[in-house]
């Protein structure tokens, strides 16, 4: 019998397997270098080619090697080929269905393809197999967040934060998920967690507002019918105290409580000009809260008389006697709860060297610094900002502040934002820096951006940047942008410039300018972002025309506009106030008091349904409320009006950027967003739910002349 025979099965030799392993390791190192490149445009094409060559060589040796297939799929996903990556990872999973790393990669490929349910399935499977081999837990939490499964996302992020507190991504996603959560009952464990979260740095604490508000409702027993806890209990509540100085509250019931607390502190303090030590922290934090909401709370006539007398008394003390800051600090703390200290008779004294030196060890330090020093810096900075107008075109002097013949509505809007820079914000949160181009393609995968290849930096204009949050987020979140940010208001720009310095953002140039006078600026922009601006112009179409002149032939423009359907209550209220103002000015020669009108809305003293206004977060700070219902100029739009606006300016609609809830409404009414993201379809969706664009229409458009190359 012949025991020798030929085999048709090719067995990989040990030497080949060693070569396979070595090639995958080398390709992995090359890929890691690509991923760590500072800018997406810094990718070394040679390094990319080498990594691909090595991984393909490895797979020639071992076609079913999981590590090789997984790496190959990750590289293809990285370079923007998710469909190819999916076919590769499917090969890996057919060979080893229980590979946690392959399932993890499959989850990210599904995310890139917008297949959220499949991504959830893959990340869940990977997590069950191994809790340490991948970051499947955080990826699953992120997928929940993208799906609008906020409770599941929050619960998972809470678990992750226990061991990954220093991970900025986990921290900020925890806060983002928390922003959608309400507490159904009081939980000491949840309170302890939230108190810990309030001490995190480089996060947007305002995202905890809803969760903390509802938690306080249950803990302090605050509702329409019952009386909350005793004053001393509230005054020592750590959750309340820590929250008051982190963000301004946006809740009618809590506002009533705060007004009551403020009155109690006022009446108790004016008797002997002292505050009991157990109430001192509450008094301080209430003053911070008043600064954060820009003194939006109403003041009774009785309170006004007491505060006026207190202010006069303090002035007399500081002018006529030997005094120390500690002696008058309690009274100043009370005054700071009612009035902006920079607008009081004491402003000059509080800015003096005598006070500045005494502040080092005083609980008034942050209060006075915010009210006096920051304001003075803001005003001085506003005077130094470069200014652009048509006059600059002839004399080439960017600092020439000759206003010339300005649009009358622009002047009114400018005056509003000089008085109330909007919005006053504290934090920008965190995002891992990425490419604007990649983010754009994620939302609009069929958009051709080949004309941007080779550009290390895109020129971006933020038109109407206000206090700079949008521009600073762009500069912080994307690493391929050079930004110019313009606004009518020098005070808003000064605030923006100070915030940019705070966040070490250097690639933004702030310029005071009117959009109507900026069309001859000597730069064409790859990207123009104009959010919540055009609808405050006398003629939005004229404003868009000015921006269109500044848009590169291959550029894109992002626009945000008010929805007529979503702002029906606001429209009705604005008409009512306009009529009342005319009557008031005719009879008394002055406009209606905005704080009193706001209080009348809160107390249901104005006939009508105003719940949408009162429940808006914008209702609870002065600049936001003024922007919401008392703006000098406002237009609203429909999908049809947007279509006409774009057509008149020879711009094509690229697609809407919907919120998660709007996206879900679209899919339930129309179907998949991909391929159906049109104004006509969104008009259909909005007719079924008029509130889906409560946060404005947000969409991208481009020049018609380049539709073929785009």
C-alpha cells in the first residue's frame, strides 16, 4: 500500500505565519501614524500606500487572518470607503463570528453608513464577548445617543465615567445624554453622582440643567400646590448651591423660589447690614445666578425702594467714613442680586485700588471681577476691534470706524446687542478635533468635495457670530479651518475675543461689520456659516446676496432660519406687544418694561396660550429673552420661502441638518433621509409636526453654477 499521496489543501507554513504577523504589525504601526497626524490633510500618501501594501501582502499569505482583515477594513474606513470596509469586515466575521475586535470595527463601519441598529447589534455583541479588548461600551453608548435612546446612553455613560473620569470624550457625552434626562423621583445616589459631575472641568455644565431642575423639584418638594422646605434647609442644600454658580436655571417654579429666597435675604440683611454665616454661601451663589441670567427676575416696588436706599447708604459710607470692604460686603452681596454692580453708583468705588487690594481674601472677589473688571476689559477691547465698511474699500484702513450711511434696521439690531450681548455663555464642551470636510461628508455622503483636496486649511466666514460660541466651537472642533468672524456689535465681539483667549483659540479674526457692507471683502470663502442672522435683517434676501458674493464657486453655505410654524406663539405675542407699545408710547411716552411683561407671562396675566414661550430656555436670561420675543427685527420662514430665497440668489439646497427627533419624524413620515433630504419632504414632515424646527431650520446650500462639478 502506498502511504504517500499529494494533498490539494494548501497549509500555511510557520515561516509564512511569522511573515503574516510581522506584516500586520508593521502595517498597524503605519496606520497608527496616519491616525495621529495633526491634520487630515497632513496624511502622508506614501505612508498610506505602504500600510495598504503590507496588509494586502499579509492577507495574500493568510486570507482569513482576522487581524489582517480587521486592519484592512479600518484603513478603508479611515480613507472614506465604508462600503468596501463593510465587505472586508464581513469576510472577517464569516471566519470568526465571535471576534470582539472585528465586531467592534463592524460597529463603526455601520455607524459610518448610518446603520444605527446594526451598529448597536455589533457593539453589544462585542461588549458581551470582552469588556476590555475594545471600547465597545463607549461606542455603544454613543450609538444609543445617536438613536435618541437617551436613558440607555446616560446609564451606560454613568457606568463608564466611574473608571474613565479623565476621558474628555466620555465626560462630554455623559453631559450630552444627561441634557435629555428628567428625574422622575428623588434619588440620593443620582444626586451624589451629579454633585461629582458639577466639579468636572472643560464641560458644559448647562447640559445638566434639566436633570438637576427635576431632581430639585422632587427633593425640595417644589410644585404648584405645595410649600417647599424651610429656608435654612434650602440655604444649605449642596445640589442647589453648586448649581446656582454653574449655569442659569430655566424653570418657572424654581424662579419663584429664587425670588422668594432673594426677598428673604434682602429683608433680613437690611436690618443690621449682616448676613448669618449659614446663609452667606446662598447669598453669594444667588448673586452669581443673577449675573448669569443678566438680572431677568422682576423687582417689586417695595424691593426697589429698599435697594435704592441701600445703594445710597453704601455710597455715603464709602464717601464719608473710614471703611473696610468686609464691613459693607454683606450689603454689596445683596445689591449684586438685584442690580448689575457696574450700573450702580458704587461702580467707580468698586473698581478702585482700595477695593481691588481687599478683594484677594474676600467672598466678593468673583462677583466684582465679573461685574466690574470683565466689563471694563470688554469695553476697552470693543474700542480696539477692527471695523469693516464700504469706506474701508477706498482707504484700506480696517480700523476706520466711519459708519457712513448705515441701514436703519442694522443700527437698531446693533444697539440691542451692544446693550445685551447675546448669548452670554460659559462653556463650549469638548469634541475630538476632526476634519470639517469629513464631518460634512458624514451628513451628506454624496456631496462631491474633490475640489477641496490638497487644501490644508479652508477659509471660513462666520457671518453674525454674536458672542463667538459658534466660531470658537468650529475652531476647537475642526483642525482644518481659518476663520473670520463678523458681527454688528462690538460688545458681543469683545466677549467673543475674551472667550477665544480663555480657550486658547488663535485661528479666528474678529471684525466688526455689517453683512450688507461686507460683500467687497477681498477673500472668497470655502465655507460660510450664518446661523440665526438673516431673519433679523430688514431684507434677508439682500443679506444672503451679500454673502453669496463672498462664497467661493466651489464653496458651501450653512444657514439657520426661524420657522414660521414653530414660532406661531412668538409671532402672536410680538404683534400684541407692538400694539401695546404704540399705545403706551402714545399715552406715556415710553416703551413697556420687558421684565414686567415677562413676569406677566409667567403669572398668566396676559390672556392666551404662551406655554411654548415660557417653557423655552431662552425665556430665562435677559439677552436670550430679548432675542426670543422682544427683538428689534424678525422674519420667519417656511420650506417654500426658503426655496424661493435660495432660487433668487442662485443657490441650490444641499440638505437639512435635523435634530435627532426631527430625523425620527422624517423617517416615520417619509422614509430614509438619505436620498430624500429635500425641502418638499421637510415641508410635508413639518405639516404633521409644527414644532420640529423649534430650534430653527438648519441647512446647507451651494452655488447653482457648480452643480455639475459638485
